[in-house]
C-alpha cells in the first residue's frame, strides 16, 4: 500500500483527484492539504510515498513546498 497526500488549494480539484485515486486499491490517501503550510507539516509527519502537489497556490506554492522540504533534507521521488 502506497501512502498518498493530495495538495491543492481548490476543493473541487482535490475532490476530482480523490475520485480518480479511489480507483486504485493499492493507494491509501493519508492526508488532503489545502495550502503549502499544511502540505509541509503533513509530509514531515506522515512521510508519504507519493504527493500530488499543486504548483500554483496562494502563499506558499508547490515549488516553495519542495524547496522547504529540500532544505529539511526530505527526499521525495517525483515525476
């Protein structure tokens, strides 16, 4: 089972992603985040295998989330 976090500031986009991910029994969505701060906290705490990360969010965008995680030496595989 792969632990997944979905990050998007738009509730409808998050819901759409969750609906699509529900088709994959091997995925366990362990958190949903609506902003960059929540994403950083959830990633550090839950240590997911996969993060679906929106890059255009107000405040801390997806690129800033990645930069923050890199500074904390958290490594996430990405595509």
